[in-house]
């Protein structure tokens, strides 16, 4: 069982990571600020201040949020897992997140704070920005660029250097080196200009709405909403920036009973973050515990109670080293997953549990079809039902999702079952 579990982690990570050549930008199913409730609309009797909200947040997230509150005042939007400020200084939006996303460039830290500016990135610069920093978020339709890190100073570094890349002033390698040097200067108590303010003028109305899509066969404008309502899986999906967020239709045979699924994919970004983190951890020596932390609570507890010995982990680390070496040999660079380049082709189904017993009998969904082109079958009910009493997170109203990596290069489609727990989306 232990070897099967380790193999599944490696196989899943390899399937997702193998798509790293696709050039795209970050995925968001909806504006991450949209869920935050405006302060003016909150019930005064039950309202908490932003400081009270973040009091029980993880330490890095709390520090980032408190620094932002001190500088920009009470946020305009407040939610239990995020705070939102609009139109503060040069920023279109500032978002402080409760959920901490591990990020290892230029050193290990957690991404918790996002600064959004109006900015148009030419399409031929997307690849370079993705190679520079996986926590840069570019949306061409909205005309925005955002940086996400653990402080405003670090986000200013990323945005300023991204501008230098776009204008051709710096190469990706030069920008990476400068980022590391500026971050080190900050740590020493210095305050370089690039860490204190934007060094360029922020444009206005930088969005690009694009052109209506025309069917190559019919030669007429497509209506993705009508096509999706008919269950047409080839419907033109909603575009977010230059990223395609593809909804899995509610009639898809892979989706479990006992849950309802809609067309709105509001947490694609958070799901993407979890998949990026678990994949990065799976390909890092000594990253097994980081992988486990991103699994659902039942699996975390089960693995925590398992007697994993050093030989098992050494064997796993050896396989990781072999994979990283093979990558370096083939592509001439260290293995590095850029969030902005890997996850564009993913399809999402997001919903809520309505019948826990029926849902548990088909959850998690089967990870793969038998071969490319086969319908994906649901999981064996009896096995999962026996465990349902141990799964406290399978309850009515719980948000769940299925994320699909499409079939490619002779490999079948991969379905990833995810549950929204107290500390974010888990696999």
C-alpha cells in the first residue's frame, strides 16, 4: 500500500508536470476579490474588524495582512479567508490571503499578498514573464498584471523587473539575478528604489477585449453559453485573460452523484495553486511531508499513522533525483515548474455535496480512463463507502471539485478529486 501511494504521487505529478511546455498565463476562474464582502454591506452586529479576522490566520499571512492594514487602513472587502483593498496608490487591487502558497524563488517563502496594477503585456512576452516568476499573474482581457509574494516590497520588485523584461531592458536571467540581490538588500535593512515604489508610470484602460470567436465550420459567431447548456463539450469556453478556463459539463460521466455542479468556476486559481504546490513538492528531494500536507485530512491522518522508514523516503528521493537529472540532461536547465505555463489546458467542475451518502459511494472519482478516448469511470463504491465515517469533510454543502488534465501524447486524461477544507483546496 505504501509503495502504491508513493507511485501514485509520482505518476500524478509527472502527468501534470509533463505539460510544462505550454505557454500561457495564470488561471483564475473568477476575480479572487469577488468573494470578499464590502464592509458597508456587513451586518454591524456580527461584523469583525480586519484585525480580528486575521488574528487566527497563519503567521506569514497574518503579518502580511497587518502590514497592509497599517499602511492602507481598513480594507473595503472582508472575508474569512481574504481582505481586499481597491484603488490604493498605484494599485488597482490589493488582496491579502489567509491561504499560504509555498514559493521557492528566490528563496523559500509563502505567497500571501497580491498587488494588481493596470498593465498590458504583449503576447510575445508571456513566456519570458512565466520563466521569470511563477507568481506573476497576467490577464490580457482585463489589462492587468499582478505579483504575489509575502510583502509589498517583494511584489514591487517583481512588478518593476517584469516591466524591465517587457520593455527589453533586462533578460529573464538578469531579472532573476536582480530580484535575488534586491531581496537580499531588503533582508539587510536596505531600501533600494525598486522595493519602495513602481519605477514606471502605470497605464490606464490597458485591457484588450479581443475579437468574437467564429466557428471554422459554420463561419458564424459562437455562443458558448448556449453550447454548454446543450452539453456540447466542444463549446468555446470562457476566456480569462489569455487563459482558457474550461468547464466540465454537469452531465460528464466522471462526475459523482450526490453533488450539484454549475458552470461558474470561482476557485480555479486556488485549485491551480494546490496542484502547483503538490507537484513542486513531489519533485523536490525531502518534499514528501509537503506533499502530504496538501492531501485531504483522511489521507493526511492515514499517512501520519503509517510507519514510513528512512529507506522508503531515501528510495523516493533517489527517484526524484533521477527525474530531475533526466530533465536537466534533456532540456539543459534545472527542473522548475512555472505555474503560468503548466495549467492552461485544465478543465474544472466545481460544485457542492447535496447527498453525502450517495456522494461518498463515488468519491474520489477514478483518476484515469483505461486508455485515451475511453469514458472515465467512477470509483468503486463499496471501497469508499466503507471509509465514509472517517471522512469528516464529506458533509452536505461542502465544496468539491474535479480537475481534469486532458489526454495528451498517448496518455489518458487525468482526473484530480479535490475538496475545499478549512485551509484551502486539498487533493
